[in-house]
C-alpha cells in the first residue's frame, strides 16, 4: 500500500489505506487542528527526532472497554491501602516529560520529542489532553496522559517511578471514564501489559465504527474536560 504525503491542507487519507504495519501518511504538522482531526479519524502520530511526522492507524487496534477492566488481587490491595494519592490534570507537563525521559534513560528511545511535548501541552491548555498522576509523600510516583474527544479517550503513554504507581493511575482513569459513560480507551498498539488489564484487539473497521458513535455528541461538545471542571 502507498504511504501518503500530507500537504498543508487539513486532510487525511482514509485509514483503510494504511500499510500492513499501520503506517498511513508522512509529513504535515502537529497543530491542534491537525491533531484533533487525526484522532477524530482514528489516526495518531508516532515518530522520532530523525524522521518526519509519521501518522498511523493500526489493524487490529488495542482497546480497553471500561466494563472489561481486570485488576489483580495484589493491585486491589495497593488501591485499598491508598498507597498513592491520585489527581487529574495537576501536573500535565511533568507527566509527559517524565514519559519521555523514562524511555530515553532506558535506552529505548522515545517518540515523545520536544515538538510532541509542546504540541500536547497545547492540547492540554485547550482542554483536550489530560494527565492522571499518582503521588507518594508529595512526590510524583507515576502517571499517564492521553487525549479526550467526545466519549473516547486515547491513551498515549505512561511512566513509573514507584512500583504500581502507573497501574493505580490507569485503574483510576478507567473508573473515572466508566462513571462518565465513556465508550473505550484506545490503547493504539498491542502490549501484553495492557492486555493483562483486559484490553483486547478489535478490527480497525470496528474501532472506527465505535469511534464514530463515541463522537456522535460532537468532538468538542462534551467530555472529560467539562467533567473535571464540574468536579473542581
């Protein structure tokens, strides 16, 4: 399958044209308008400093449905003990920078470039990107961040400094989303870690159909940002 080169126009090719690995297009920018359009169409950016912006739509897609969350007995004990205090949107920049640093320090490399950090901080300022933080003794122990549109949450990355901290953040996120009627968390690519929490693969066509339903109320009309504001 061809890989499409984006122009300055705010348009993406149909995700069905992605290659076998999920790569759909190259180029473009990380403006809020382009990022939101990408998520709306089931596409996300994933690249490194030495490549242009790459846009992906894998098939199958890993998805976690809130009602299918699995929590181990040991993690339930950690949660009951309130080992960590969990917050929402208290330290977005710190979370995304920690996600980037953990991967770089481990030698894995990271797709969370300085350009990506700036772009997602901007999405956070606009009310679309959110972080879940786990704290211990006043120190940030772990967390995750992602993008919220309509009743869909797109998970981007997580990090851990203390055992189980990011797991507690994930469980807290799922419980919050379930209480708000969110349809699913898009986990993007398949990992054994997330499958242990109940995430499962679905065909891209099914994912796109579910995404369309999750956005029926409008991409910007409601979602996590408004719910967080109401709780504050």
